[in-house]
């Protein structure tokens, strides 16, 4: 039996921009959303951030893309409909949807509010929902999501600046908290000053840490110190600077997704220091073991966060006036934005003004 086309799979007509092949070029696309179930909320999408992951998926860099694909997992909007058993939200609430829209809710990880690590977690796009239909992301006008996977956007946060917190924010906040790098006086290194790194600096500073930005780009020093208020800056290709900082850091959050050497970073750690990888290089990194043994150092990974922790992160961001530095764009600029993102030509996150510009493209 032939599958229904995307616009016929569900009864609610929807509209967005999708990539249809590995060129990654996005264009207007009609599809459908399911009706609002008992525990669902329907959301009018106001803004959606552009994550580097979106670029990887649209171009099938990880050889797992199912086309057509509508990217976007940094979604903020307004609730327009609630299911008859939904209790978390009401019509008009400002809400967000991050990287996952489903999980089993019964495994050990889910029981411990770690839905992000559930083996059956359902990604916001390029995944398959419980009803066996594909998930489509936030480069679109509406989305229907189980209320469990929806978070409330605090009134103090602007919706556009809050959107990237749903991925970039939680990706850096969670390891700072989990690995004990959230205490005043800790010395934390942030590797890479991009979409993840810049918000990582903001969270680490808000926790009271001394923050050093580690980058291959000397021209970013002024931005790191003067704008983001980092305490110091290291050019990772400058051997003298790196040697001077050996054994000085309690922990490092490595946001870089390109292949890069770990040994220089490990050398910066004190004994018992922790190097936490949150970037996703396309090829394996070389892991030197002896420097880990000489100081009982740890290398670990961390991926986004659970729903409860994501809500906690948003409340913390509101309390400390933390938002992402963004460049707002109209929907029809998205392909140019993707090209610029590939060149790291953005400071620091593109956010699509979906509500005001998507309709104009329809």
C-alpha cells in the first residue's frame, strides 16, 4: 500500500520549508500535523533557531537523513489548542520545544528525568513518531507536541533570544551542572566561541566561575573579554599561551564539532579535572591515555538535557538575564543563512522570524 504524501498523513494542514535532497536547499513545503490529542498542545510557532545540526541533517552529513526534512529544534511559540487531558498549559501560554518530542516515559532514564538519553527518544525532526509518521521541525507554522515535552518560556525572556536556549543553552548548562562546574570559584574553560560556546560562557559566569575562552581565532579575544565578560582568552595554536595555562582548570566544556586534538586541552586540566565534549565531530578523535592517568582526569560527553532540567535552565536564564546573541532573519533568507553558518559567519545564532515571515512566502 502506497504511503500518503506528507500533506495527507494527518488532517491539520501545515506549511514550512523543507530540504528534499542532499543539496540541503530548503524550499516551501506543504505537509500536515496530527490533530491535538488528549495530552497534546498545538503551538503557533513564532521563532525557530538554526542549529548547526540542522545544516548537517539537511545535507545528510551523518548519512541518516530521511527526505523531505523540515529542520528546527529550537522552537518557541504560543499555545493555540490544548487536549482535554492536558494540564500543564493553557491557550496563550508562551512555550518552547527543544530537540525531542517523545520517549518511552517508562525506562530508567525517563524515570530519572533524562528523557534525552532514552533509547527510544523521538527527535523533533528526522525521526518517526509513535504513530509511525515522520516528525517535522520548527521551520514551519504550527507544531503539535505531547505536553510532557513542552517547556514554559518565562515572561522575562524575549522569545527570539530564548529560542536557541532550547538546544545551545541546555547543551552547555547541563554538563556545567552535572559535572559540578557550577560552583563559584571554579575555573572553567570553554572551547569554541560559537552558538554553543558563547552561551556556555554566560552560564559559567552566572554560576560564579572564572571563565577562559579557548579558541583558534585570535580576533575573537576582544569579543570574549569585552562583550561576554570572560576572564581570559587562550589561542589554542599558541604554544606559549597553552603552556602557561597547564594544570589551571577544573573543567572544560568543548563545543567544537570539527576534528581537533584533545591532548592540549587535557594538559590544561588540574588533577581530577574534567573535559566534557558536547560537539559532535564527524570523525573519531584521537584519545591520549597517559595524560589521563597522570592526574586522574576525565573525558566525558553530554547531550542536551531532560525536560525538567531544560525548564530549570530557562528559569535560571530568566533570573540572570541570559539570552543568546542572535541575528534575526526572515524565512526566505534561510538558505543564505545556512551558507553563512557553514562558514561560521554568524554571531552567534540565526533565529527565523517564523510568524511574521513564513506566511509571506506561502
